[in-house]
């Protein structure tokens, strides 16, 4: 019989419903029977004892909120009876002992990646188009339309076929409402011209001019990070000429990041060109020449220590911190034990988990850097009339994440349990193997954009509600928290951790399965759904308040 409830940590005073429970039902757990006052849907929680206003509520062994008015045992946790609260944090000398997982199954394993001159290894081989300013977005769109379909990278054929069918039906007087959905009009991509080029990617954005100069400076570092990414084979840059983000600023940041940068890079400035048509034609021609050379690079074996794994959650639910995030965390621990690198970001979603992060940080300077970044971020949010406590979305709350501290402590699980070797500000590259903290918003696209900038070559993205987020240069692997989501949105889900909730698999078994999938994805043996669908989301963070 499936277990009805779960106590996540011995210190907790709430139980999590693993299935829908009804008011008046008697639920047994560890020899105690709990009479439910309310209906408690799966993913939600109920209190294990009578509680008074001001009493502290614990989950994941950590303070996650305070009671607002008296509640009785068996009462469902809601946004009315519980408000966010998080324990204070400080730096303290702390000897953290990590018990690394058994990696004997993975020792000596390799993945087939693209080896770069600087020693890094990519999991994909992309050509990148970068505009230094939003004025060039339309020109990028023209080039995308010209190249994508002809070179075999477009995914719109079935929708074009469907639209044509609608047009024909309309002209013939057929009832359009009776027509089949687009899937009935499957259209495949053209055969790829370059078998070793995984895609041509375009970083359209709304920056580079206007705003403040600091925005342009941060954008420059971000674009340089993408140009230098291990998954990128070459770059074409389009500039207008008069914008805040000048080409020389971008190239200086690129050289500052990697003094030995040696990838092909073609730069075109429209205000110095003969005409827009001439510039676009020349950009296409030079890029094609670069693709011919980049196509000569082939995958070759590399140790798993060359992987850099970003971990992210979005569209989270009450099971995220119980199934998908801990399973991804175990995968992260496996990779760290094998000498690889893991990036944990989303600072608004570490609220309430700070002390654990600080105690696990090896160097005091890094711990204090984390505290400074968290403090400044939180203060900026509060100065804008918001705060980390307002982070949970309506969808999060509806599916059981009642306070930010609950959401955050569950989110932190995806980073695993290993020591923290470094703390990185936005766009800073990871240089140390092990678990790194990266300052980004919790916003799905801004966070994945930032992870790729710090060097993630794969991103594991957990979701309980479903989200189509991807990234232009870093393959994003979607990990579902439950069986129902996998059935409903199987077109975007790659891995299902629902068996953990059903009691069919352990966290450790699922974590090993996830690493196996990562090895295949890094080798090009399986293509994540976000990549197949060209979900190339890219949003630079302007360092404003974004939760």
C-alpha cells in the first residue's frame, strides 16, 4: 500500500500528504493517529500538534514560518494560518564533514564531447549570433529565417504545414473547427548540412543602449561569457555602431575572460557597412565559411570531471523538494565526487537555507561573499516594497509551497550535500571543480541564462507544474516531480522522478538514473526535449529586483 504521508526531517512538526486526504480521515504515521480537520490535497501539509499564534513551524529541519492564529492538530497549512519566517544566519567557524556517495558504477566512465583548445569540453557544438544592441534584433531574425530551415535546424515545418492546410480548407469552404491538431501534420526538419554542428543560435535581447551604462557593462560580460562557452564553436557579432555597448568593450571583456580565446569571430557594424543588405549577405557568407571549419570538429571521449552541471527548478510544487530536487542533488553529489563541477544559483530561493550554505562553504572569504550578495539582494527587494517572502508564485502556493522558506529549503536540495568550493557573482566563470553558488534571480530564464554564463554545459531543470524553459547554448534537461505531470506534458519532460513519490525507487537510484541520462545527453546520444523544440530562452539580468 502506498504511504499516505511523509515527515521530511525528524525535527519537523508538519506532515506532507503524498495522496489526497479527506477531513475526518484518521491518518497513521509512526504509531500516532492524526485526525484531519481539513481536506489535505497531495503535496500539501498539515500540523502534527495544536499550535498557538507565534509558534514556529519547521520543515526540512529548518524554520519555515510562524503560526498566525491558534490551529489544532490535523489542520491544513495555508497562507492564512502561516506566514514566512526564516532563521537568521551568520558566519561561524564550522567543520563540515561530507560523506561522498559511492561512485564505483561511474569510475572510468566518459562522455563524447567537443574538445576546445583551452582544455574545456562542450556537450554540444553551436554557432552563435550576438547583437551588441537591440537595434540589430531584426537583422538577426532575417538571418535566422534564411539559415535555420536551409541548414536543417528549423522546427516549424509541422506548423507551416498545418497553416497551409487551414488556408486550403478556408478557400474550399471546409469547416475549420473539424480539422485535426498540428501533430497530425508532422513535418520533419531538412537534413542537416553540417552533421557536427548542433545548431545556430541567436541571442536576441533588449539591451546594449538606453538604460544605464552599468546595464551595458553587465550585458557585455554576459555576451562575452556566451561567446567563450565550451558549447560554442564560433561567433558572428552584429553591431549598430553608436550604442552604449561598443564592440571594443565586448572584445575586451572576451579577452579578459579568456586571454587565449581563439574561436572564429566575425564582427559587422551596420553604420560602417555599404548597406543593410550587403551586411546581412556578408554575415551569412562568412558564417557559412566558419561553419564549414567548425563542422570538422568531432566528438571525442572525455572524463566526467569535464562536465559542468547547472541545477535549476521552476514551476515548482510541493513534491519538488521531496522527489526531483533531492534526486538531482544526489546526481550532483555523484558528479562532484567524480571531480566534476555543479552550479547552484537562484539566490532568492536560498532564503532560509543560508546557514546551511555558509556552514558548508570551505573558505571564509567565499562564505562572507555569499552573505554580502544575499544581504544586498534582499535589501534591494525590500527597498522596492517587495522581499524574498513574496517569491512563491500563485502556482507554487496552489501546489503546496506556502512560504518562501519552504520553497527555498526544498529548492536547495538540488545542490546536493557536498562542500561549497566557491561563490560567484553574476557572469563570473566557475574555475573550481565542486559545488559553486552563482548569484542569479529565481526567474527561470534569467537563472538559466546566468548558469550558462558561469559555464554550465548541461542544466538539470526540475518542475512540478511544467515549464518550457530552455537555453540557446546549454542543453536543458527537464525533470518532473510526479507521474501526472509526465503524462500530461510528456512532450517537454525528459526524466520522471514520480516513482520516488510512489515508493518504487529511492532517491539514490533515481539520482544514478539522472546521471546516466546526463552522460547520454552530453554525448549527443539523446536530445533533451527543450533542444528538440528550439526552446532558446535568453534574458539578461539588469541587476534590478527580480525574484
